[in-house]
């Protein structure tokens, strides 16, 4: 059987169209390598090819075996965990709604219904993204990222509005949170880093520019928490790319410059805020109180501390729970972790945190085991959004850092944030789906040049040909 006939028979047994080209390329390479080995032993080219093909075994059996390996996968554990977190979040919002509170004229049932609707929409979008082939971003990431940033900037200028202290883009009946939209850019940035593989010191400014533009947009909104999350995620993703040897640079030097620059940037920002009047008075007072320089503290932080102190190990404190809506602004969003502990007890808070940590660990485990480097960076980028949001939210709720507005994935109300969380999970599931289908392309093997030497009239003539 000729090699082409053999390869055609094998790939006919593979049901996943996306895997056929990869399998054919790998088998062709294997046959070629084996044939070259036989030629080195003294066989003629045709005989070597025929023997190499025979060594591959029955094409139908080989194809069936490869079909079992190279097929789409679903991470059912991750999907089940996302479902459990979604249900947990709905139960919490239902309990808060049952306590009856009144927020800006809308009762808790309004927020509960919205939370359920957006959870369902998020799950639908997650499954849709799961079906998409993430490798379509390769080679197109910079164009897609540029278009995305232009659309976000244009949306802010043309349709931006302030609602409950946050900036939204309102188009008809659709209202989208700008910070949530910027979080979706983080996986795109990972793909941009992938597209820049192979650059040297002279082009190192380009990945930094792609990070500074969205961070500047977030700063101008302004959203301090979103800016911090974006910068931290960009720096960590760039560190991953450098550490994996994507760029022709000294890894240790570049990472030292990166994190040293981040420290200098933070100190410069603090100096600007305190010395040049960059911070508002309430922001300075909040920071000073957190550092213990004054006895004052923000009202919300103080109320959060009181609710936590009155919580029990299991079950809620009825007296405390009934006052959540009236006394703790953002009890169903920015301070939902405090509400969770106050309503269901400390163990419930520990369980929720453990589930989120387990989800994040699963995401990074899936990502770091990928053979395709683009899938690896996309998965890590999605995991970083969950990690940074969750850590910042819980630390704010426990009064470990100054108060900033940041949601807890799957638990806080907010349609845009919920939908973005599920889309990010969809990206992770897409990476897992194609883990045995989309591998890193190997560089093409350059044919060795054959050397022919003969003598003519006392001259030695050498001819090199492929």
C-alpha cells in the first residue's frame, strides 16, 4: 500500500474533522523518518517506503484506535463545579431576597430574578464558546484585540453612563459593565503574547503597549479594582510567556525589569495620590484608616466587620441578617461574601471559598497540561481573572485591604459579571475540548543536502543538492 493510500484510509476512520490533518501530518512524518532509517541501512527508496508503511499496521485498526484518542473532550468535573457554584449563588441571592430589603425602590426579588436570568444566559454562552475552536485566534489575535478595544472605547464615548457608581455601556435594553468587558480582554492579551513569539529586545515594547491601553481605559473610567486586576493579570501572563521561552531575551533580566517596573509604578502612583492630590479626600482617609494611622474607618467597612463578628459557625444570625439590606450597601454584590457568612454561617463561607479555589486549581491544571501553547495561555488568562477577582473580593470583605468595588464570581449580582465568568469558563472548556486535537505545529524539517564529489581533469568538483 502506498503512503497516501494508507493515510487516506486511516483518516477516514477518524470522525473529528479537526483531528484528521494533525494525525495525517504526524503519521506522514513517522513514515518518512522510518523510511529514511531503512534507506540508511541500504534499502532503495521505494522498498524503504513500502516497509515503513507495512510497519504502521492495519490502517483501519490504526484509524479506529486514533479515533478514540483524538476526539473532543468535555471536562465534566469543571462543568459540574460551575453548576454547583451557580446553584450556590442562586440560593444565596434567594435567601437575601427572602429577607426583603429595599434597594433604590426595587425589592430583593428583582435582583434574584435578574441573577437567575443571567446565570442561565451565561451557561448557554459558556456551552457555545466551548464548541468554538480557540486556535482560530492564532495569527489574528492582534487584529481582534485592536477591534475589541476600539469597540469598547467607542461604546464608552457614545453610550457610556454612570449607574450605581460604575460605568456601563447602554445600547437599547442592553447594559454592559465596562470593567467586565475589559476582563474579557485578558484572554485576548494572552493570544497577543502568543502571536509575538520569537521577538527580541527591540520589539519588547509592543506587548507592553497592548497591556497599557486597556489599563488606561480602566483608569480613566475610573475603576481602581479593575485597573489593579488588569495590570496584575497582564504582568503574570507576560511572565508565563517569558518563562516558556517565547521571546529571544534573557528571561531573568526581563522578569526583573518587569516586576521592578511594576513596583516603581505602584510607588509612583501612591506618591501621585498622596503628594500631588491624585486621590480624593475619602480615598486618603480610607487608606490611612486601613494602615492604622487614624481611628476613622469607612462606614461600609465598619458594618462589614460588625456583621462578621456577629456570625455563627453554622446558620445565620436572624437579627443581623434582617439588617443586611438597610445597613450594608452592596450586600448582594461587593460584600456578598459577608452576606454569605452572615446568612448561612462561617462554614458556608469556608465551603464557598473552597469550591472557588478548587475551580481555579482545576482551570490551571487543565491549562498547564496543554500541548498547545495558545491553549495554555488562554486557560491561564481565564484562571487569573477568577483568581484575582476572588482574592480581592474576599480580602476586601475581611478588611484585609482597603475597600474597593469588586464582585465575587458566581455569587455577586450583576449580569455582565456573571455572563463574563461563564464565557471565561467556556474558553477553558474549549481548551480542554481540543487538547488531543490541536497541538503545537512542529517546525518543518529541512531536507538534508546531498553532496556529490567527482574529479575532472585533476579538479575536484563538489555539488550540493536537496
